[in-house]
């Protein structure tokens, strides 16, 4: 899933799907100022947060979304989690490197 740009700026929006035990895509190639849009497609509520705890979505029910703007030097991992009797936790990555096959 590629990012999309809107308007004349170089701001890119990246859609990230939250599944039951994974993100798609798991690695997002960004520039500072890009916006991440996490959409919960899991069968239960999920949260997503920066690996360093600097931001969190709060609880997202199935179908709900959360947007986060990437800042220069931002934490490079994000964590998905569930609560309840069988909690799960999984991670994704933000990379400031050029995307493979982007040329």
C-alpha cells in the first residue's frame, strides 16, 4: 500500500491497517511531516502507540481510525496491543530511508 499525496505540498498520507496480530504494511517509509492513518480492522479493540510511549491512539474499536503526524527524529517503532484475557502485542516500523523500488 503506497502513500498518497494531496495537493501541491510534499505531505504524504500513509494508510496502515491494524489486523488481529499485525500491521499492514509493517514498515512505513516517511518524511517528517507525513501523516500516518491507522485503521483498526482487527476483530477486537486495539491501541497503537509510539514505541517510546510519546503518543497513543487510545482504544480503537473495529473500523475506527487514528491519525498521527510524523516529526523529524521521531520514534521509529509503533506498537499495537489488545487488552483482555489473551492480550497481544506487535510492532511496526517508521523508516526515514528511501522506500525500496521508489526510483
